[in-house]
């Protein structure tokens, strides 16, 4: 589902954030991406949803080489990939319903179906009573779940989550991990970037470790 | 590799074109409501800009109208020493009519000339004493075709007319016509360049105001693109918003212009026209008004389009 081949990435200021990344994530897998802060986790995720282009190398998502993807095709890549951003990126002047609905509106869904589907997803996350609140009135854990709901409301093939358990309490972390596992069981391939050792330790999934832009462990499922 | 269950996808209820348009429209309206202040600012800017331009247009339309009225008065008169016999009149008339640029002809006999003179001097009988039809000349009044009423072509016409035998004297509004036409040409140049300059300034200001609206929603634009919105999908509500702003702005401007006109402009014309009956300034004709309206819409649309270019570059 996700394949990276000899991928390098440098930012404009000549910081080499990723070097010689070779990675293979199979369909339906659930993997962790770990490493200390600044190791390149966020950068790697950005490559996967087309927010950054690598300086060198090839990236295949769902069998498609996204390096040569014209700008007009990027939206269709992003519809396959649900992203939970480190900073949530919720729109403060929209309700929870409207925030989650965006993913479906973009697909051209009808209003009624959007309402039903969003309600359903929010209910799974125990947020149905907050459906008309605005994000700023929610706790950190609730905001994180709204961001999660927006990422997986269209059952994307791939879910990328950047530090989804950031600085949340124990209970919220478990809840969020549960939601991600649920999405994985329903068929999505999940990549979670996290430096939360305890969380990763409890999970028994493949762990890919990055250090200074290199993969030091777990680059392939068959290790 | 963990087994992956076949993915259960909900049936996609894609909306048709109408539904999409409806979505974009309601999105645009919500955007306007949620960003009322910037929108009021934009609409205000647009309407002020259009008001200035349409005021200029109003002045222009009226100046053109006055020019037309004035040039109608450009008339060449050929005087004769004696009354013409019907025979002479006939040959002269056909000669003059064959001249390029001749419009209407009217023969004024000595008797008619006297009548006119008397009519003009009404109440000043003392002056009329001793004036008989005999001392007034008979004349042919020549109305020129519109394109021959000005400057050089008028002069050329008069030269050609002078070559016809039997005409004692020719009079025409030589000097003042030329001066007036020069003035009008000058006014046209000033008006058009002022208009262009204004239009440029207006486009610039409006584009910047709209940029402000869009800048305040940068986050939203970015997020939409991240959840897979196509460029068209992101732009559409903004473009519709621009059209709404433009339409609202131009309606407001036309309303302001109308009240200005009805308030005091419509009888300000007394200063620039001769005939008190025709003195009133006319309002913009419907064609110009719809032009202004469409211009406003175009302004809002283009403003949004150019501002979006800055923010959508994926
Ligand atoms: N936009 C950017 N411009 C320049 N350097 C960046 C940018 N984003 C990240 N970096 C650098 O790239 C490296 C990897 O960053 P990041 O991927 O955010 O790490 P992580 O998510 O693992 O903490 C760091 O050294 C960081 O300073
Ligand atoms: Mg990071």
C-alpha cells in the first residue's frame, strides 16, 4: 500500500530531513513511526499525502507513483489518505459537524447522507452530544477525536496520524488508539507517528524507528 | 501481514450539478454572514468605486448630449442680394443638395425673414420702424449632416459652397464651433484617461480588499486542499462570493447615483446648456446602467480570481 524507495528530502535551508528511506507498508497493516523529536516523522508523513515532494526517490501509494502526479491529481490522492494533523487544523468558526463534514463535502456527498454519516462516526467516538459545539469549546482529547473523525469519516484506504496522543491523559490515549485500531480492522492501513514509548510498547505492532532522517529499525515487515 | 477485510463503503450519493451549485451558493452566503465585516468593507469599496466611475459616465453622457445639441445649431446660411425666382431657386437647391454633406435646406424669403425679425423684436416697436422686407436678405439655411458639422470638414464644405455662383455671402458659426469642438475633444481625452486611471485604481483597491477577505480564511483554504478538495471546489464559493459582492456593490452604487441625481444633479444642467427646455441632465440610459451592473459583477469576480491565485498554488 505504501512503498518508499531511496527517498531523500532536504528543506530549502539545506537541512536534510530524510535520507535514503526504504519502506514498505502492506495493505491493512498498522505501524508505528517513532524517533525523537526532529527525527523526521512529520516530514515522512507529509510526503505520503503529497504536501512535500522528495528531493530524490520514488513513492508509491496504492500502486500509484505519486512523484510524477500532476498538481490536479493531488486531491484524488488525498481522498484516499485520511490525515490527523499534529495541530488538528480544526476550523474554529465551524461546528464539529461542519468540520467533519468537510471531508465528505469535498467528495460531493449530499447533505442528508453527510449528516447521517457524520453523526454515526461521532457517535462511535462518543462525541455525538458535541455535534454543534465549536472546536474551541472542546477539551484537547475531544478536539483530537474530532480531527480523527474528519480523517476517517470517508473510510480512507490509508490513515496517517501525527502524534495523535500528543499530551493527552491516559484515558483519552486509550480511546484514540481504540478508534485507530477500529479503523484498521475495517480495512484502513494505519501509520501512527509517535514518540510515546509506553503507547507503542502496549500495542505489539511493527515499529519503524527514525533517527536523524534515517530508518534505523523496522523498514520492512519481513524482518 | 495482517488479513485485511474487504472494505465496506457506503453508497456514494453524488450530488448532481444543481446540488453542487446549491452547495457552493450556500457556502458563499454562509461565508459572507460569518465574515460580515470584511464583506461590508469589500461591498462598500466596490460601490464607492463604481459610484465614482458611473458619475464620470453620467457627466460624459451629458457632455456628449450637449455636443449633439450644439452641433445641431451649426447651420450654414447662404444669403442672396435679391429674391430668387422659382427657377433660380430650383437650380441652386439641386446644386447645393449635390454637395457632399448637405442635410436639409430651407429657403427663407424676405417676407419670412421680416416675420422672424419682428417676432424676435417683439415689444421693441421703435426698433422695427422703418424695417421693411426689402432691406432684409433672402437666404437658404443649410443643415449639415452630422459628420460635417465640425472643424475641418465644415470648413471644407463652406469652401465648396462658395464656388457655387449666385450666392452673395455665406455665414456660419465658424469660430465658436471650432473652439467648442476643440474643447469637447479635450474633454473626451481627459474623460477617457481619467476613466482608465480610475478603473485601474478601482481594480487595484478592490483586488486588495478581496485579498484581505481571503487572507482571513487562509486556514480554511489550506485545510480544504488537505482533505482532497479540487482547485475548482475551493475556488467556487469565493468566486460566487465575489460575484455577490460585485452585484451588491453595483446595486448600491446605482442607488446612490440615482438619489444623487434625483436630489440635485438633474437640474444642475442649467449651467451648461443653452435651451432651458433641454437643460436637465439626463440619467444614464438603461444600456449604460446594465453595463455598470455587469462591470461591478466582473469586478468582484476578477478580484476574487486574482486574489485566489496567490493562495492556491498546489
Ligand atoms: N518547514 C521546514 N523547513 C525547514 N526545516 C524543517 C521544516 N520542517 C521540519 N524541518 C526540520 O526537519 C527535521 C525533521 O522535522 P520533523 O519531520 O518535524 O521531525 P519530527 O516530526 O520527527 O519531530 C528537523 O530537523 C526540523 O528542524
Ligand atoms: Mg512531528
